[in-house]
């Protein structure tokens, strides 16, 4: 109990929304909810709900999926990783078991963690069985009162390995859902694929903001057909006016700046003149403009690489280029 009190103290860093009820105004509700959780054996979540309800409640309605004590009692995660884990098990929607059973398999719904979704991977209305991210809702409707709904689940919705956090991999392994909240792909082992969020963050930190915005806006499309891509080369222009283009054109041009394999500057320089480089844009390749050695200038499609190997990891490399590549056959690419 003392250990979790210490953790809960560290978790108090969440910003407070003045439009939400305070702990004082919802204290009776929290007391009843905690009591119901303890009766079902979810003592840790019961304690945290009373001490730091901000973790689980950030909207007028909330649904909490309580993780068993056995799954977190000996967790070695830092307090902020635990906070993320708990937020991923709470939703700003009110979802009773009856509501869940009305949804179809493959439906997604949001959580409180950075827009990450969970997905219904099994729904059997006749047997009253629901699985979320392949985890059984083992204790449905532990608590149903006013704006708060609580279910118990058999285990966590995601596996988390803190070893991968500092290496830029996403520690919450969530399913990929489309804009209609339908499942596109189940969660994959992110340590074996490109961590796009890290790429976008790095681009923004070095001033490639417009290209980072463009990449972020078309990322769903890239993930849809390239979700298991395990390495990339990104050519980042300092100015990227195409962010105002139609979405189909923007996606094609962003893809034109990305290779589906990692090629460092030295590897690019070792390629022969006029060698073609396959990009993520179908039927649109780049070309080595000049065969050079490592001490000379290297150009791709007549555009200079001005910041070679600007960022590099095992899964990706980012090169800064002097300007955006042009697709002459497409309209509005000369702006």
C-alpha cells in the first residue's frame, strides 16, 4: 500500500480541468466505486481511483477497465509509464456491458492516452463475451452509477517494455484504426518497425516543421499499406508548401520523399550515377543525379543533400535536403 501511495503521489502531475468535477464533489461516487472494485479483488485500482481519480476521469463520462492486481503489483515501470498504462485502460465514453455487446467485432474506441485506441476483438452477444485487444472482460459492470462505468479485465490491453522507451519505440502497442474507428490492423511489435512518432518529433525539433506536419497528416495512409515497414530513409526539405495541397496529392509527394529502406549518406554515395531509388510513392522513383565519393557533393533528383545523416537509428535515417523534390507530371507541384 505504501508503494502505491508513493506511485500515486508521482502521478499527480496531470493537468486539472476546471470543467470536471473535483474529488470533493464526486467523493461519494469514488468511495462506492472503490468499494465495488475491492469486493471484486481489484485493490490497486480501487486505491488509485480514490487517491488520483484524474488518471481515469477526464470527461463528463468515463469507463474504466480495471487491471488485476497480479498484473501490476510487481511492475518495475516508472511512475509515468504506469500512468500511461492506466490511461490506456480508461475511455472518455460510457460503455456498459450492454453497450459493448451491441458493437461489432473490429470496432475501436478511444482511450485517455494520447488518442490511442483499443479494439473489440471478440463479441458474442449470446454468450455475453467481450474481448478487447484479445483480453477478456472478466468482470463486467463491476460498477454502474451515473457517469462512471467500471469493468474488470483479465490482464492489461498492451505489453510494455521500458527498455524500448529511450530508443524511440512506442511503449503502448495499440491497434491501428481508421477515421471511422474500425480496426485496420491489430497491434504489432513496434520494436521491429519504424517508429513514425519519433521521426515526426525529430523533424519538428530541427525546424522541418512543415514537412513534419505533412508526414503526420498522411501517416494513416502510409500505415494502412506499409504498417510493417522496418526501415526507411527520409529526405526532409526545410520548406514544404505542399501541406496545403489536396490530401491525395500531399500523400503522394510525402511518399516521394521516403525510401522503404535505410540508406546512409555513404551508402547513397556508393551508388552509380543514374541509379534509381524506389520510394513509397508507387511508380515514382528518385535518381542519383551524380556519382560521387564521400568527399564530394551528392544530389538526388538534382537536389542537394545539405545535412547528411541528420538523424540515424537502427530503423531509419533522415537526410536534410535543400528543397522539396518535384513531381512535374502532377499539378500544383511548382508552388
